[in-house]
């Protein structure tokens, strides 16, 4: 089964259109140029337009100082016309990511990166969850794939995907293994998995000989290769063995945008 993320996102957007009040507005802040980010933000803009959300970008130079960026965020926090703030990652090396994420109002932090939201998620309390992990969980649920009791291997330990996804999987009673660049014998772990989530940022990293027959494979990667978006999974080969797999593009990405807007509605209702 090739999982159609666009179809899942369409269903979410239909519900959003019915539930939204007024014109909620999302502001994306981006520093410098990043092809993968540009693709994501173009998709987000289209999603906002199709659901009646407002959308605007704040484009800053890659040399922008940390102080200037934080002042921009504070202005967005204070604006009554802004319902959601998205800080596009990665940030330039001269900027302290922790300080920037802490600066975002937790109630406008629709990507769930503020430490307050991260802490609440870790403790199992009500929180705005990170969009990409939420998209993965939404895709599995919409596809009728129950993670309870399953062995889930997540390749990647980032604060954006790997770590929060592991917490969300644990909350749904999965048994979770997180693998990373220092993992010894990665293939041994992935071959034992019922579900493999690839989030490493390396084009076609996951090969067919790394999964067992019938495994579910979720590809979180978005890498530009020769002008095309390519995932972290060798799709052509892995799809021959997997029982279900997400493509790139058209898999996790569209659902990520849709659940981000759902997070905005959550903020709107509770704010």
C-alpha cells in the first residue's frame, strides 16, 4: 500500500474549514535560503489558501543577528492578528536555537518547539505537539495501522522529529528504538522492526535489505537531488517489501501542513 498523504491531508483540511472561526493567520519566519524549506513553505501557503487561513512570510537575511530575530518574534507574539508562528529550521549557526524557540509564545508555537510544549508532551500533559511527528501518527491512524505492541524503529534523534515522535509512540503503547549516527549495526535494529521511520536527511538512506518483509515504512525525509525532492528511503526498492509506505513527495509533507493548521485551531479555541 502506497499511503496517499494528500488524500489524508484533504480530509483534515475539510474538517478545518468547517471548524475555523474567522481568518486565523500563520506567519512563517525564515532566514536565508533552503530548497527543502522553500518547498515546505510553498506547500504551507497553498494549504492556508485552500482552507481560508491567512499566511505571510517574514524573510530575513542569513546574517540577521539573534537579537533582531528575537525582536521580530516578540512583535509577532504581541500581534493580535497573528495566531500561529513558525520558525523555519535549521537556523544559521551563529544563532542560539534554544533562545529563539524559547522566545516564541507557547500558545502561538504551532510547531510545538517551545520547551514548555516539549516538556508538556514529555509528561503526557496537554500540549501543542510538533507537526511532523503528529503527521506521522495521523498517517498511521488514518491508514488503520495500530502501533500498540509494535516495535517501532526511528532513524534520527532530532528534537524536531525523532525524540518527540518516540514519546508520542510510547504514549500509544509502542515499543520504541531510536537509532542514530553512533548506532552499532543499524541494520540489525531495522530488520526487527514492524514500523520504520526514516528521518535522517540523507537521500535514499534506507535500503530494501534493511527492512523485513511486510514492514511499514514512513519516510520523513525531504532532500533536493538534481532539482527533485527525494526522501530518506530508496522508494522503488523498499516499496517491493513494505506492506505500507509513504512516498516523497505526497506522503508526510502534505499531512504536516494540515496538522499545523489544526494546531492553530487548537490555539485559537484555547487562547
